[in-house]
C-alpha cells in the first residue's frame, strides 16, 4: 500500500464558462507542483470546491490530475457525499481512473449518528481497498464530525491509515496520535501551524496553501524531518501570514486569486461564491511578496 508523507497541495478546480474543466490550466498547475518537488497531489479537497461540482466534473478533475501526474507522485482524490451509495460509486470511479488513494469526506444535511458516520467511512475504505484512505474532518463545514472513539475504531481498518483534522484543535491531533498508537498518521491542515503538527508527530501538510507556496512548504517539512526545529520555526513564522490571510477570506477564492497573481489562469471561485475585491487581491499579493512567492 502506498505510504503517504510530505507536502500534498489541495488543488483548485479550474472551470470554464460552459461548465467543463479547464484541463489546460489544471495541467499546468500539476506540472508546476510536481516540478517544485511535492510528494503528492490532492484534487477535490476543500480548495477544489468539491461541493460546487457535479460528479461528471469531479471525475474529469481526477482523471486529468491522474493522467498528468503519470505515477510520478501519488494522487489522493477527494470523495464527498451525503449517502454511502454515492460515496462508494465515487470511490470506485476514482480508483478505476487511476487514483492512488482516497481522501474521505462526509457531507451531511441532517445530523448523522456516530454509527452512521463510522459506516460511511468503512464503506469508502472497503471500496478503495487496498488503496490508502485519508479521513478528512472539518467541523467548520460539517454537521456530523468524527469523534475520537470513532477515529480509534476506524484506525483498525487496514487501509485507513491517515487523517487530516481541520478542527484548529492541536491537542485533538495529539489525542488522535496517542489513541491510535501508530495505526493512524496525521497531516496538518491550514487551520493548524504545520511546525507544531510536525513536532508532535505529524507526517506532512495536506492543504490548499501548498498550491501557492510549494517550495517554502517543502523546505519547512524537510527541516522538520532533519529535526532542525530552529530552522523550522525560522521558516514557519513568515509562512503563517499565508494561513492568516486564508483565514480572513474564503479559501477557494483566496487560493484562486493567489494563483492568478502567480500567472496560473485558474479563474474565479464557482458561483454563488464571489471573487475577491481588488483590495483583498492586493493584500494577498503583499503577503506573497513577503514570503517570496510572487
């Protein structure tokens, strides 16, 4: 089973006016990130605006990324659904398209019980087997979250070996690491300080900001691997400005705006989301300049 670690940018989903995926823009971004040295790619995370795409568009995004990556780095495709049936169908389609693993997300309109949440993720893992599954929990956007007992039980499923928890609660990450006793590895989210997550045992950073600061993100991760925590913090302090700006504005709009500033024609966030104002774009440009990304 593919081992996951390092920097995994959450890719944006560029969409043309007619609803088709802008494969040229997505291809250019994927090539750039691979050339930058990232360890993997994650289409259809939050930054990929999965909630605003239909299943045909989602599959086109995954197929494009898989084709361009061409096994140079793992592609971990996001699966998000309100029903188990839809989640399983998406999982099967993405694995058939060549994805190396699945990022599993639970969407919910009505609250779901702990038993229902567990069944949902177990079904995705079974459909993905033997490919690895990364659990993704983000309480800011989800009505039903993964509790620590459910996470612990799911850690015994052979191919559920990773979690990205975007709860902003770093103590919860340490609880997950301790309670799963090495069975489940943790990725930092943009809601956490990556340096802190690495220090407590995190294996990497799986987040949207890595799309626009891949080399800086890699430098931080590599310093952590070497145990040079003084260098890690020297890199982390200025980079935290990127996380702060993304916390201030809508993340998909923010990252697409940043990529457009960097010369990647990925377009605006999908309606009814609104593009950022010129003032906000200037603020993002200022931050990018400060961290050497523009």
